[in-house]
């Protein structure tokens, strides 16, 4: 008797544009474990989620354009018979970058941050003083791919101040000191699949830039994470509940040599499966094992 293929929907964008994706590398590994994968544009309202056994939040990287709609889609999936992986509770918690504040309050080593609901140009000089830095970074509380991020240098010109004020006039944001090692060394990304360390990359921005995404010209290469980096990532993940099936931990090294969390990617991280020959298989096994736990199958 032929075994029934389980069905999984990968939530993707209708048009990926210039984004670099490699989720297709997991198709064969998923098939080996009995999964049929369909790529479903997340904005498509016609889909019946009950036809799927599970849904993977894959590459809906344009969700910051309409986070309310994105959550409605996930809630519709949650209300269906399909199992959402990672769970919606982690998505709700990490949709806004305020999860970084939560982790810091729990004792996590996170890049220091100040949080604001509205922009007041009179407060900007105080940010430089607070961090004792001549460069600071301002970021939206909901965003991806470094969109609407600014590096402010002291003194801030009127032109830059006006642009920042325009972007953040109705958008909550947070401010961090500029970590110089992002440019000189890069950003370390450690991937954990099924609670186990899987692989790691180093993303180095283009000279003069601070953005660590390939779409902005950053160079990405596979590395072997150090014991110190793995320990730092595991300490941060121990503060997360429930535990994710997949996660990317983005670390930067401060001037004192400490590894600090830049981002904890729990919703739709690029997993850089192409950088490690075993990564796709480890992802598929972690996904399948999580499904078995959820269903008892």
C-alpha cells in the first residue's frame, strides 16, 4: 500500500524580485521524508489551508508592508487543520523588534537599544550622548532587509534630519550604537534546526556600507562557528519559549570582543541552505520531527 504524501505549503512572495532564495534546495530532502511541497504566495486569499498538513513560513519578506494582513493570514492557517511552523506565538512575539528588549530584560546579551513611538528631533543629540558614540543606527520596530535604516553621524545634517523625521513621523523605531565591527569583520549568523546547531555564515557588507544582506552587495561565506559563538547563541535561545524548529541567530562582536545579538530571526529567516551540503537535510528532518511531535504521527 502506497504511503500517503504529507502536504506542506511554503509561504512565499508573489514576486521575489531581487531577493536571493534557496528554499528549493529543501524540496528533495522533504520528499525523502514523505512531503509534497507547494509554494503558495502568502497574499493569495483563495487558498484552503485545510488541504495542507503543515505550513512553513518561508520567504514572505514583504510582510512589513502590511503586517496586519500577514497576521490575518497566519491566524487563518492557525484556525485550519494545518500546523504552522514556527508557531504563531513566536511570530507574534518577534514580529516587532521589541522582542530584543524582552531578551535584554531576561539577561540576554543584546546590542543596547532605546525605544520610541514617535520621532522628536530635539532628542537626537541625547542618543549620541547616551551611547557615547559619534555614530548611531535608527531602525523601524517592524521591518526586514535593512529597509528604512539610517546610520546617523554627529552632527546630523538638516537634510538627513528631515528625511529621518519624514520616515518615522508615524512609525515606531529604536536606536542602537553603531557597531564598527559590522563593517570591519561582518555579521555572524548561526543556524539552529530542531534545537541543534546546524551551520553558520559570515556576512560582510560592501566597503563603506553597513547592511549585511546580499541584496545590498554583502559577501556571504560559510564558516565554522566557534565554541564561543555557539555558546553565546545557545544562551540567547534558552530565553525563548516555545523553542523554535528553525532559527537564525545574528551576532556581532563589540569593541570588547563580546558577541551580542543583532537579530533573532524566528519568522522567515533565509537559512542559506546552499552554504552547507547537509543543511537542507537537517532542515527537513527538524521540520518532520516537529510535525510528528505536534500530531503524534
